[in-house]
C-alpha cells in the first residue's frame, strides 16, 4: 500500500484534544493516527459528500 | 400545581412593568389576560447586578425560538442558567429583536412620546437603583417572529390567547423584570396593548428536585468577580488609560506544531472528493483539518453543533 502524508498544523489547545483522543486509545497511538481515523470516519459518515464531489467532476 | 405557595401576585397594566425578586427555587408565572400580549423581559442576579440575562448565549444554546425546557443564560463571563422555562403553553418566543425604544418610534414613525420597552424596563428597575444604561437585550415572551430566506427578521401575528402562560423556575436569586411590550403599531401584540398577570410561586419539592442543580455553578469557567483581575465596578463615566497596564492574555502565545497524517492512495482520493464537493478548503491540509474537526464536533461536542458538513 503506497502512502501519502498530509501535514496539518495544530496549536497547543488542539493538541490537548488530540492527547485526550490518544489517551482513549480507540483511534490510534499518536496524533497523526488519530487525525487520520477521525478524517476517515467523517468521510465514511458523509459518503454523500464524496459522491456529490465525484459527480461534479 | 395548587400545592405551590403563592409569594406575590401583580397585574401589569399596559404601559407598565414590574421588577420582582424571584429566589432560587421560586417560579415566575406570566399569564395572558387578553388576546395576545408580548412581555419583554430582563433579569439580573439579585446580589450582583453585573450578572444579567444574555440573548446571545441563550440563542447559541437553544436556537432562535427558545421554549419549554430551554434556559435563559447570563452573560459572559458568568454564563449560568438563570431560569428554565418549565411550562410554555404557546411556544412562540423571540430573542432576535431588541427591545423597542423611544428612538425607534421617533425615527421610524415620528412619535416623540410613545410606550416603549426600554423606558418601561428602565422605570421598573429604578425601583432597585438601576439606570437606563442597565437595561439589556430582552427575552420577548410570545413574540412570534421568523427569518426569511434573505436572512431578514419579520414579525408574525401573536398566537397567545387569554389563559396562556409561561412558567420559569429560578436557578439562583434573581431580579426578574417583565413588562407589557409597548408596541401597538407592530403586530407584536396584534396592534393592541393588554395587561399581563404575574405570579411568583414556591416550587414544590418535586419541582425543585426535577429542575434545580444542587450547585449554582457547575463549571470553573462560570466566573464570578473573584476571578477578575479588576473586580471593582467603575464609579466614573470618563474612561482613562491605566498607565500601569500590561497585557496578560489567558492563552498566549499560540504555538503551532505539525502533525503528519499518513494516508493510502485510496484514502487520499477522499480528499479529492471533498475538494470537488467544496466547503472544506483548497489545500490538502485544510481539507483534512476541516473534515477531522467536523467529525470531532459531531462526535464529542455538547449542545447544538452549529455547522453543516460540506457547506
């Protein structure tokens, strides 16, 4: 599986939120994994947006 | 509810209002005596008038038309529920429109003297030593309003009938200030001013148990003057710079750090889908950030979400 990396910037407050998600242990073991998991869940829960986007192309 | 003890009863005639203490666990009841009359409403902490009702926080938490089950909140940085609406037989209330004023009637209609909520509220609170500057944005009971597709407010015909009422339970000691809205040339009160009946009643033990939290403050950020760097109330009108002032911001500086988000090619394609949909930004990082935080809001945020995904 080829990988691509997207870098986002977060501030210290958002970092606290990611720390809590990491501590919950469900989404991943570091900030990057947690953001990836949340991003994918959003896409899964809003698949209509992806389809709508694909339809516009 | 006949087992509630009556503390006070008063009929507000058109052109008048009434400042009335409503202590924690007491119920303010406002009842229609005629065919639809709006009651504008202000509220202050009885022991600290600088804590007062805030339409903005109430609108934020309960939407444009609060009704039964919703709360009236005090202004930042206090931000406590002042009242809960425990009964509302109509369900059309407004917190968009500001109180009507003498200026409004002069500017829009040419009246130099006309009943208006600001002046009635100001006269009502004068009984407790407060000034016209202390009147604030009002909760407008029974005012039936809407928002058109251009985002403009409008006023509809009042639906309340004789006998309709609202009941509010106080979460702490409050000076409640309802008034008979002075607008007789808007449809606010169907172009006629009518009296309203006020009652203050002791809640039953069951009602206290159901509606009141054991503590008047539940969160550290429901602040009091003890939390303020400057807690004295000014006694002069002129503003002068404090030459010793040095800024001490609550969170500063804001420091950003990179987070690397690994994605497979299939997962990366989702970024392209969201980009094509619009509403998530243009850069990959903007889209991932927007989608991630949108998910977090949907999953973790308490209260109304205040966003529509992908718009």
